[in-house]
């Protein structure tokens, strides 16, 4: 897509997703249509987490002394924290931080709640807003100062082995989540210098946007015992020994919505996956003076028939030209449009059009209508997923020559290369190419590092990032 960034900015306004004119830079308003997309997306991740996690809600404010306890962690966020220093006209005894993330809010409470091995594992999650004073060029949903859709899960375990299993569980949950959205993803282990502050290691999910830049859409962190030591989170095991817990956390943000919009959309507008589209089917009556009431009545019957199947359906009976209605719902990405006019009613058919293919299909107005519509929605989901994975496969290139990396990246690709894993060499690669190492994709035992005479240990990824 040509000039993706401009398209993305415009579609958010045109499709009634967000409004960025709020008078604080980096903070936007979720508009009704966008809020529905957000709601249905969050329903999917909540359903996946609710299988073995419990949802909670913590306060937004964090006392300075709690935030400051974990030195490595706060150092990672010190330039991004918003501080509250007054209550009304009075100076506060202690500054309060608007949470940039919630480890230092949640873990002092874990220290109170966890006493025995029977209290473990502890698996809580919340969906909240977080605040980070972003100084770079802000972009709606992608780089913001208020993250309005921040899903964070926090777990505590008795052993390191259990925490490692939890990391793999989070990876599987995220894979299922993004599969539901039809989004292709790259999974990698972040390099040491780019891991979450305070974590032993960080796993990340990235997507390739239409302009070739990668967007981080999910992170999973093994925290080891870093925060347990800081906040004294201990439990008594079966033998009466007091031990520190092992912890993990995992996060998602508004960027998930950005990836849905960017990856599936095209020049004419959105193409929404059926599972998150506010309307999965939009019925458009073609009205003339003669037969108007009969057409509208039949549209109502079809709507009821489809809703009884569990589908989200709307009828666009606005008093405007049909062409304008088709344009609007093409822009908003409704997966299926159903057209019904007097002639269609006489022939006992409706004309269906899938947004992802734009092929007109005649469907009989009988008891099988809802089943046929569900089949079309399933085909839409499959097609969007297939297209997304095909795009990613076409835009990941391998090279053994470090001098080829800039050209490949500027041609809108993510580049795979062999790396020895040494931090100094990794930073030299970033400095020489001008791009960020996303992370390690897999361990290997063949060949040489792209930037040294050392044996290669990893297949790594490098890209232009948001």
C-alpha cells in the first residue's frame, strides 16, 4: 500500500474509530465504531485468559516509594512517568505516579496475599489504561501517551520450572488470540539490551505492517525472582521452608487494534475479521415507492433469522442513495453486505457480497440462509488469515551479507541472519545497518555470524520498527 501511514491516519477518522483532536498530544478518543472493534477484540483475549486466570482491577496511582523500590525497573521508565504532586491546592506528602505498567502496584499486594504453597500459582490479569510520557512522534493506537487498552497478566509460581511453563502457556494463548484475528506474527526472544526492565528474558510478538515496518503487538516476560526479592514475596513450602516466588507477566495494547486495521485494510478502507467487526452482516434494502414495505419487512425477517444464529446484523435503511451505503460499509469493512430489492424479493433471493473478495453471490431466501452466511463468514476469516501469512512469508528475507541488510529492509522486508549472540557484536550490527535487532527466532548450530568470525548460535531478525 502506498503511503500507509497517511492511509492509517485517515481511516481512523473516516471509519469513526478514534478522534485525535483531544487537546493533549498522544491521547485520543475511542469513537463508537472503533470502541465496538476494541470490545469484541478484548472479549476474545478475556475468554482465553479466563480459563485459568482471574480478572482484577488495581488503582491507577502508584506511590513513589513503591515505584522506586525496583531500581532496574524504574530506570527503564524514569523518563516516561507522569507524576501527580498536588491534591487540590495542597502538595502531596509523596508524589504519585500514573502507572506506566503495574508491577510495582501489584507486587506489594502479592507479598500480602501469598503466604503458603497453597496460594500458588497466583494468576491475575487486568485491562486498564496506562500512561507513558512518549517524547517521539506520536501516532494514534501505535505510539501514544495514554494506552487505553492495556491487558497485563501477572503470575507467581513456586518454582522456576513452573514459571517457564507459564511463559510457554502465554505464547500459546497469544498465538490462539492472533490466529482468531487472522494476523500473522513473528515470535522472538528480545536481545538483552531490549528486554523488559527487571526481566530475566522477554519474548515478543511482532507483525509486519504494509509499509514493511514491524509493530510489537505482544510481550511476555519471565521476571525470575527480581521483583520477589524487592517486594519480599515469599511462601512457605510443604516442608516449612520460606522461599521466594518466581514471576511472569504478559502484555497487550491498543497496537493489536492497529494491526487489525493495518494488516487487513486496503485503499478503499477497512476489511474487518468477522469475529471483531461491529456488524458481521449489513443488510442494504434497495427501495422504490412500489414494494417498499414488503422489502423492509423481509429485511427485518432476515435480520432476525441471522441474529438467531448469533450474528451481529444491522439494516441500513437511511434515506440516501444505495451507492452511498455501499461505499460507507466498504469503508467500514463490514464482512458481508446483503442487498435486497423488489426484484430480488420476487425471485426469492438476496445478493451477498464478501468485503474481502467483492464477488456478488446469489443466496436463496430459505431456511438455509443463516448457515450459508456463516459459511461465507468462515471463508472470509480463512482468506484474511491466509493473505496475512502469505504477506509475511513474502517479506521475510534471509541474508549472510551484512551489507545487504539496508537494501532489504528499505525494500519493506524483515531480515533473517545468523548471529553469535554476543551483545557487543549485536550492537555493532545495529550501528552499522541503522536498524534494530528484533530478537532471536531460533537456536542453530551451523555457519558463521554475519558480523564476526564466531560460530553462529542463533537465527535472528532485524527490521525497521515503529
